């Protein structure tokens, strides 16, 4: 049902639905008259440029109507904090705190960064003692210690490596630790990794056989074998977490192999004290 009303802006008579009136609408005959009614309301001063502009009361009630344009709104969103470029000393907007934490945000532009990088620093290689040039940025990130990748490689191998154990990797294995013995261990554990349960099908290769206590003389001079299969991933992790793996593997052997059927007597006969 439509009801006749008079537009408060232009005075024109128009019809509108009762439902619109119930919702608080249907006061104006058109949107044009609606906007004209709001133009009569408030004049404000832009908080950025100081220019006077018109706005709607509803916007002010919502916490808006502070800026005369989108450009001024954008300027208001920019941080006012500035910092100096370390190369040209020009002031520029302070960079993101995350960039500063990572050692960045020191230059106002890529040009200044490139020019600053041209000023190389002379350092002495920590491995061979040779003088070389490097960039300040590399030093800031903890680099610039070696004159070449060869010197870096030599600095982390052999006795300089964190995994160095006195050269035991060069010691020979017991002759009884052969392919037949490795296959027996793999078969006993169902050809699955004792740590994660991955099988050979996943890696498309035979599982490495690992000495739990790193004793290469196992099997000789009456010493029992203490062998388990480890996948490539777990075998690599074991180097950095030797003690944790040793405790975990020994606990698994005591409690039973969880990735398959476990028989302690067979383990003793086939793995630890195998028939030669």
C-alpha cells in the first residue's frame, strides 16, 4: 500500500511504501533531494591541509568527516616520524620496525644504497689471512669473514667442523659388517626406519644401517652388533642429536619395535649375536 507524502526539500508530493516509512525512510522524493538536505548541515576544516569543506552529520557521528579528500586522508595515514639516510643524510619516512631489526632501512633510496655499497671495507680472511674487500651489508648480517667460498668450506670441515669426533669416520668397519649383515638388519625390522617408520618404498632406496653407539669394531673381538635401520632424513638428524637418538632407539628396543612385530630373542640371535 502506497502513501502520499511531501518532500521536505523540494515540497513535491510523492508516493512511497508503508514499509519504507516504518523503517524510517521514505522522507524524500529522490536521492538528489536527500543529498541537498544534508548539504545544509556542517562545514568542517580539513585536519591535514586546513581547507574548509562540507560533510554530512552522519559521517561525523561515525567518526569520519575529518578530511576534505582522499589525498589528505592518505597523508594522515603516513607516519610523521623520519630518519636520516646514512649516505646522503636526507630525511625520509622511518621504515618498518621489522626492516630496521633485520639491519635494513638505512638508506632513502636504491641509488643511495648502491652508492654506499661501492664503499667496500678491507678485511682479513679468518682462514687464510689474506686481505679482501667486502660490503658493509654483509658484515652487518654476520658475513664477510672469508675471502672465498673455498676458505669458508675449509673452515667448517675436518677438525673445524662442529661434528668433528677425532677422525673416527676414517676408521675401518669390522669385516663382518658386510652387505649380508645389513640386509639381515633391514629384513628384521621390516625394512622400516626405527625412528619414524618410513619404508624403502618411500625413499626408493635401501635404508642405511646405523651403529647405535658409533663403534665400528662391533662384530669383531667378541663385541655384539648393535644395529638398526635409519632412513636418510633421520640418519642426517642423528649427527646433530646423537645422544637424543641413542636414548630414543635404546628405549624403543627395550619396549618393542612399534613399527612392526617385535621378538627380542630373534633380535639377539639375528642382529646382536648373529651366526657367522
